[in-house]
């Protein structure tokens, strides 16, 4: 009890602030992008609500995150050196990229179109810098770490690769909006696609190895299995952005008549893998519920963003193919996203009231 009371003080919250809090921002901010493919009449009001809430959540998390960095550097370093928690640090700059995408998708939601595009550009640039800086720091710490064992591996390790893959989602669109900055926007996007893709392959092999040759992670990390949905879903979205880009530009002399059909096939293939992983993740979670326990943890926010990425990828698959089955899966993933968001948001709020969620996680 004393431990919880201590954690409920401002200094206690700051000292033990979990970097995974920004996963809640990601899971909320992705909803406006996901519902953009829906046909509901309340699309704009809902998008505005979730965007506004995500901004408030980001600012609320940024304050203790920043203070912890300067006031409790030893605790911040402890997060960085942790083989699980350290991988959640890029969720902060990833949030900036998602905000950039919302400004691009709904350019007149808050400001004028030109102002929104400029805000999107600088959010993307700042987020990209943060992703690379944190990515290098995290990787160096992992390579130097002497205490990482096979049981530490989980799909939370996908977050650094996924962070690189998100950069071109906004970058290719910004390359069309700001052709004068083509070398920066397109160049950084195509490089990030390569970095993210190969890191995803390397990390995926290591984590898959752990799941085969070791028992399932403790129930607190069960939800991280859903993160496996995100990489290929995001790749599908990136390919869609590339289709839009090469249809409007002649950069690199790429013929859209050749590129577009191949990209459409790859979109459906990568989206298909995400659908398969989504089903696999549901089976794994049901196993946890039946055979083990599934107590609430901050990691439950891992249910939300990957479902949002899958919703957007399903919308993209529907756009490029016209298949009703793609839109059917869009409806399923969108429903799952909204239901899980409500459940996790309520459980998170309850944890904040009791103070349990502010207790040290490691």
C-alpha cells in the first residue's frame, strides 16, 4: 500500500513513468486514420474527437517523460537498458508521425490546408529524427547488453523496426505536397523503408525463434503478440503511398504502368499476412485466457495500434482491388479496434485511480 501511495505522488509518477504510455497515444491517434475508409456519417466528428484526445494524452505523457529524462536520468537509463521496456521508447516519436498523417488526411480539421501541411512536415521531420536517434541508442545498448536471454524476446521488439516503416507512410505523401523538398522526403522515406524492412526480417526471425524454442512469455506481455500484425500492414500502406506518388511524378523514371500492378499484388500479399497474424494472435490470446491468466497491464495498448494499422491496410486493399472481402475484414478489424480501445481505456483509467498502473514495471 505504501508503494502505491508513493507512486501516486507527482515525483513518484515521474520517477517510475513507463515509456509504454505513448503506446496509448498511438492506439488513440490511429483511429482517425482507420475510420477514414468508413461510410459512417459521423466520420469527421469522431476523427476530431480521437485526434483531440490523442493530443491531450500525448501532452499529458510528455510532461513526466521529459522531467524523468532530466530529473531521474538513472531511472531513464534503467528503462533504456531493460530488454523489454527499452523498445517502447520510440513510441514517442512514432506518435509525432501519426499526428503528421492526421494533418495530411484531414488538412482542414483544425487549421487551413497550407498550415496543416506545414505542421505535418515538421512533425514528420521531428518524429523521423527522434526515431533514428532512439533507434541507434537502443540498438547499441542491446548489442552491449550482457543480460539478454531468450525469454526476454517478445513482439515488443518489433517497435524499433516498425518505427522506421512508419516514416515513409507520411514521407511519400509529403514528397507530393512539397516537391521542392523531394530529396529529403522521398530520400529519407525510401531509406527508412529499407532499414525498417530488413530490421523487421532480422528481429522477426529472432523473436519467432524464441516462441518456438521457449514457452510463451508471461501473461503481462501476452498482448504484444498483436504487434506482429503491424509491420506487414504498414508495408501495405507504404506501397499504396508509393502508387500515389509514382502516378504523379516521374522521379527515377519509374513507369507507373509497370510499378502499380506489381505494387497492388504486394499490397494484397502483405495485407494477407497481417490478416493471418491477426487470426493467430486471437488464438494465442484465447489460449492465455483459457490456460493462463490475462491480467490488465499497460501492454494491453498493444491491442489497439496494430488493429488500427490492419484497418487502414484493409481499407487500402479494398481500394486497390475492389474486393468486398477486403472491406469485410476492414469492418472486423475496425470493430475490434474500437471495442478494444474502449476496454483498454476504461481499464487504464481504473488503474490510474487506484494508482496500480503507476507502480514500477521493472
